[in-house]
């Protein structure tokens, strides 16, 4: 158990390095036009010609994402049926457990969860093309969100709470959106984006 915990802590440290230090060291562009071009490529110039590229999944690209983050998201979406997820709504937040018996997929899930918590704490919204609007709310209010992460035998448990009722509502909405994505994959994203 201690070896597994040490492995996940190493993954967390690697995730922090790969999502924050390396991009800064390499001076990756934060160019707004580059992000707009990605959105335009994914949705078409009139926002009605939505392209569904299930191989390359361009909608998983963001303004500030690494190749590893995008690849983890691809694995998660392609293998969503192998993931189980439970959500408990708390008075002041949520408790989620996300697990899989697939070792490689579990690593991708844990890296994604730990990486997103790290981003939230650093207010570094990746601005992924397909991301839910609730993420913007959570990033803006991240300074009043308390997060606890615990590794489980097959994945990760996250408890997120806040004293702000609007953030509690956003946490619950986002947790439900993630669960829907785990259950239905990219179909859930396309449905949400078409509304």
C-alpha cells in the first residue's frame, strides 16, 4: 500500500512539473488566437458544423494543456465503460470515488484528477475546448474550495467542500457532469454542447 501511495505521489509531482514548470520553462504560448483557432477547427467557422473526430479528439486540446494530459483524457473517454464512479452530495460539497480495475486506465484517471486539483489550487484553467462552463466558476472561486484526495484500492476518492453556496452548487453540478461523461462518454459532452 505504501509503495502504491508513493507511486501516486510521484505521479502527482510529475503532473505538477509537466503541467506547470515545463510549459513555463519552454515558454508555451498563451495566445488567445491560437485557442480560438482550436475552437474554430473543432466546431467549424459557424459553430454549427461540429466535427466528431473520435481518433484525434481535437476537443480535448486546451489553451494550456500538455500532451500527457490530452492523452490521459483520450484514454478516459475511449475506455469510460471500464470506470465506475459514485458521488455523494454533502451539505457543503461532494465526495466522489472514481475507480477502474484497468491498471493503465487507473493511472490516467489518477493523473487527471490530481492534475486538475493542482490546477484548481493554482487557478490554472486549462480551457479545454469541450469543458463545462461550471469549471470556470470553480476556477474563479477555487480559493474557497477545500479539497482532500485519498487513494483507494482501484482509484481515487475526492472530497471538495466550500462555505460559498454558489460554489457548492457548482461542485455538485460538475460532479454530475463528470458522472454523466463516465456513463455515456463523449455523447454526453456533445449533448451538453449542442444545448
